[in-house]
């Protein structure tokens, strides 16, 4: 959530910033609500003061033996007016809160203009794209003979689910273990285990609610719970309503979890294979930092995700998302896109975002600044480090052999008992 003071003092700036995202903010509607809120707030305070003054005169009149019924009637009438004013004030504040919750983050100055992913800016490329002396297959044609079963996933659940068996299941587990060990032992993250269900307050804190409720799965017998769309939600909520000691900063968490997404609005998109699933595995990296650490932490966190791709020797490119493609809560996002020979193009495998104080304001996540002694909002960042299913896809396609076997990347062999090839 944005700082409400921005709307009161720099409304025109907010309008200009939101236009970068293609949003025409209705300033007149906001001002009408805000002016009415001020008016009713002043009225409420005046009514409270007047009722308190009249209440005091009741005791004085009673001591003098005067008739106090007119005064009692006046106080009762003021009480009714006060209740009406307070009710209206609550309704206005609810409308303002709903308006504010629907407004995305202000973009970082470095974010380029643009409307869609076509306008994203490539920052760098790494790795050599392999030249095959045969026509490379995609992960579906490679995976099905090796234990990737979409029909069984559909039978057990529905479309957009998969069952992995044998060495493919082991390969995905090895990928996850490599990610965890690297982020913990080389990058300094603390491993965290979290619930796979989250309440509405948690999802509202990280920005999934109310705007993206259609993308979430709810629990039928208790709709106050949602299946997590990413470990970002429970991990970032570790600091909700917390004042972090400055000596503990930065906080760095890594978490492996399943992720559940309804993929609302994605009908007909990436229906083949494992690219877009209702359930998938991900290793999430999260940092909680001071505002001064924020920009550097974003570069660092992105480099940590990149390092996994380098360890696996998977060609990728790094892109800076444009204004129209940057997520609701993010101020600045890098996407890492891995090369998939079966599709002959780069596909997203990680998004690394700096939310600045947008999530922290919703979460009331703060740190105590030793220079001022006062609590201040932290900055939150997260990224996929990486999406395990898409990493599995990338390994299958980039390490395939003509006979359909898969060469196991050297970095994964210690986690697979030294196995060199999946037949």
C-alpha cells in the first residue's frame, strides 16, 4: 500500500506515476472522499466536545436542584448525532481503504516505459546455446517415456497436474536440494519451513488480496484459508506486526514449498506440459532490509537466482520488466528467462522483485532505526531461486541426447547417487 500522505501532498505526482502503468487514477473521486472524511471527522470531534461539555453541566444543574431533563435530552440527541457521524466516517474510511488497496506500487525510476512483455529490456545474456545435430524435442516428448505422466495427473486431480515417477521425480528433488544447499551455504539464507495455507490477512499483507483473489484456491470447508500461491506469502508475513532489531538486519530466508494457482485468465495458455500448472514446486528467497540496503539487495538477490542457472550451465537472459509488465506490488522486477531448445525461445524461470515499503506498510513490518530510536518501515524483496518444475524442464531440454536419454548435469550428480544419464 502506498503512503496516504503522498495522496494528500503530491496527488499530481501519484497520477503521473500511475499513468506509467496505464492507470488513469480518478483524483476527483479520491478528493471527494478525502474532503468528506475531513468534514465528518471535524464534525465528529465537535460533537464529542459538545456532548462532553453538556454532560458536565448536568452534574452542576443537578447540584443546584434544577430540572436536568432538557439537558439529558440534549446529550442524548448529541449522542445520536455522534453515532450517525461515526458510522458515516467508518463507511468513508472503508471506501478509502478499498481504493488504496487497489492501487499498485509506484515504479522505480529505472523501470522503462512500455505496455507489455514485448517492451521489456534485455540486460544481459549468459551461457552458450547448445547446437544440436538432431532436432531437439520438448520436455513433454522427452519426459513421457521417462516417467512424466499428465494423463495420470488429470485422472487424480484435473488438467494442469502431473505425476513424476522414477528418476524424473529424483531429478526434481535433486534440483530442489541443490538450490537449498547453495542458497544456505553460499548465499547466507536461513532455511524456513512454513504453512502451505494462509489467512486473508497474510495475503492482503503481500498484495495478493483483494485484487488477485480469482488466482487463489480457497479451502472449501473454511473459506478464510487459502492455499499459498508462493512461499513469498507466509515467509514475508514472518515480520508482520514486528519491529526488527537493527542488529538482525538484513533478514534472509529461503523456503521450499509447493505453490497452488488457479491460473484464472490463463485458459488456453501453455496447456501443453509443465509450463503452467495448478501445483508446482518452488524455492523462494526473501530478504527483509533497511531502505538504504534495498537497491543493492535487489541486485544481490537476483544474482543468487542467476547462480543456480550458472551451476546447472543453463543459458539464460536477464530482463528488466517495463512499466506495463511490472507486478502490482513491485517497484522494480528482473525476470530471468532460461533457453528452452524444444520451444526455441527463452521462458521465465524466476522473477526477482523489490517491493520497497509497499508490502511493509500493509504488514506493519518495521525496524528500529538506531539513529532516531524510532520504528520505520522495512523494505521487502523476493525472488524464485528457482521454480523447480521449470528448472526440470530446462534440464531435460538442454541436456537431451538423440536417443531420448538425459545427461545429468554435473552439479546434480552428487544428489542422484552419481548417476550420469537418465535412460
